[in-house]
C-alpha cells in the first residue's frame, strides 16, 4: 500500500495511525515508557538502522509525542522526553500488551504490571466512566457525534 | 526498516505488532467492528489495491483473527468473520480512537461510543481489576514475570 496519509480521513483511528502507526513505532514507545530517553539506548534495544530510527524519532518530535532536551553540548546530544501527548499513548501500549499476553505468548507473559496504589498485579479492564461496567465490543454502540 | 519478524522477541507488544501492526491493518479491524464482512465492502471503505487487501486478509485469517465463511457458491465468495481472538482487539481499537479524539482531531470527535447497558455516552477508562483505581503510566510498575 502506498504511504498515502490517512490524516485526511475523518476518523480518529486513521489519524492516530498516521502519527504512530508504523508497525514498529510502538516499540519506541514501549522503550520510552521503560525510561529509555537516549538515541543510543533506543538503537541498542531496537536494532534498526540509525537513519531509520533517527527519521522516526524526528517524526515523533514533529508530531509532539517527544520533546528533545539537550544533555550534552560537546558533543551535542539530546534526550527524547515523552510529552503529555506521548504519555497518553500508554493505554494503546497496554492493550497491545494484553492482547499479546493472551493470544501470541507461547509461555507465561514475559512482563506483568503492578498497580502501585494497591500493589496488586493487575490486568486492567476498560470501564464505563458512568456506570463502571465493562466496556467491550458487544457493550458499546458507535454513533456519529 | 526491513520487515524482519518481531515474533522472536520475548515481548507481547512486539508479538502483537507482528500480527496486527502494519500501519493500516487496524482500519480493517475498525471496519470489521462496524459490521463489514465482505471483501468488496472492505475494499470500498479502505480504497487500497485489491491484491494488497487480499494478502492482508489472508494473513489475518492465517493468524486466527478472522475465519472465512462462504456465502455464495457461484461465484465462490466468503465473508470474513471476527474470531474471539479478533474481537479481543477491540480495546486496542478503542484506545487508538480515544487518543485520536484527544490529540489529532481538529474538531469534535467524529464518532462517540454509547455504553449499551447504561445508555450513556462513555469515554472508557482503564481500571485496576483489584482496587478499580485508574491505571496509567504513572500508576503501574512493569516487572518481569
């Protein structure tokens, strides 16, 4: 498929994919949520070409997912810090992880999440902001706004 | 980046992306959750090359996200029906939509979700299965299992 922009589609999923959707970009986000901030550390973790990683990080900066923050002047080096917009991608990462744990993990899930306020291992659910009931494909109805 | 498989990485996010991560595949899922089942309808909605769409649907069938169900013998035609594994991608789609609504929508979100058990428009939250508190990047701690 040609990399035409999805940004023109009036659909929030399409617009989101236009920003973050390249298949491996969520691995950059995964590393960022683990605390990775430096180019060399992303590069070591992802094992992709430096030029490709640099272009992808540039795009995420341009889209406001990261900001660059200098940490060295000689040589000039910057960290990539998640913005509010970037941090707000956490639910996407979490739901990707949950699906993988359930459907494509051939053994015990490699990571687990501890909810720090209660200190329990948790597999979070989607809850309705009104009634707190579970939200799933068969309990919501999409409507035009 | 070469399309090397992420399946070998011991990471549920990487394995999930290996199945669903091609940037526009979630638009197939979006249409499927809207009730689209037929090749022609996916094609009309997505506007991509037939060969590319066919290859992508084949892969989703191979990965158990859809099953094919014949609806015509002359000519032979099948519908693509979501499996449990496919339906379980709904939270990923929902969190992508929420992020797009918040960060890349230049006007009112095009769609809203009604939680059918309570009939309220809802923006679901991630809730801890133990204490029901909000789960966000700053209230969970990932640990090796």
